[in-house]
């Protein structure tokens, strides 16, 4: 399976560096999701905001993985997932686009979209403020999210196959109706030709009868002629 990718933006690196040097903290608060691909992403990417944003919400939760790694959970309910989730942006409290993340595959619309985003930074909990983000104590919670995402993707594949099957059935019945109509037209033409053939047979029989009568008449006339000459 392909891996997702998360990078800190140029503005995010500046915020982290400043927090580390001044002893302050950055405060991730919300995220946005876009259905527009922005191409390759790399650490220090200089992008101020995402375009094509169709959803925004507070960060759903976080899990401390170790002293240098934090994992954020981005959750979009099924009823809100109206478009593909291709690019996610994490924002600080002051509106700074802190990081950009791309899932391993575009999350499909019509079902719950859940995405894990990890950050690695030296003593990360000293430079980040998580007070506005729900805390996930156990990684099992994240495993459950992974399972939901996997099942959702499988269901989406099934829906796509059912759509293809429905299209195939529609094409089949449309073709069947077309061929049935063609067959009926051919049967009608055959019936018409059979009637015409019967008419031709009757004409031929009439002609044969007339021709036979003519031959018989000619024969009688020839016999009379012979008698006349002989007499």
C-alpha cells in the first residue's frame, strides 16, 4: 500500500524555530481539506493556503507517539464528505498554514474520511500547545480508525463495481431490445416475402394451366389440320 506524506511548510518551520528559540509554543487548532492536487510536497514548501477547500474543522485528536513524534487525527464525517480528500492542511491558531499532508490515495466522497498526520520535532511537546485538541491516550484508537478507513475504501470499490455492473446490465437490455426489434423486423420481412412467394406460386400455377390449355388447343387444331389435308 502506498504511504501518505506530511511536510511542515516554510511558515511552519519559522514558527517552530521561533518557538524553540524563545521558549514559546505553536498551537495547531484546525485543518482544511482540498480536492485539488498541489503536486509534489517537500519540507519548507512555500504555500500560504490551500485552494479548492471544501471542508474545515478543528483537529479531531492527537496521540503522543514518543518524545519527538506527535500524531494528529483528522476526521470528516460521512455526511460532510462531499468531495475527494486529496490534500490536507493543518493551521495554527493565528491562521498560519503550518503543515501540508497528502494521504496515500485520495479519500473518496460519500463516506467517512479519517487521516493520521505525524510530526517529528525535537522535544515536540515543549514547542506545541495541544490544549484545544482532544487527547487519544491509546494507539488502539488509531488502529480502529485505520480499520474504518480500510473498510470504507473497500466499500467504495464495491460501489464502483456495482455501478459498472448496473451499466453493463443497462447496456445488455438496451442491446437485447435493439436486437429483438431487429429480429422482429426481419421476421416481418420474411412473412411479407412468404406472402409474395405464395402469390408468385399462384401466378405460376395460373400460367401453367393457361399454357396447358393452349397446348391442348393447339394439338386439337393440328389434328384437324392433318385430317383436312389428308382428306
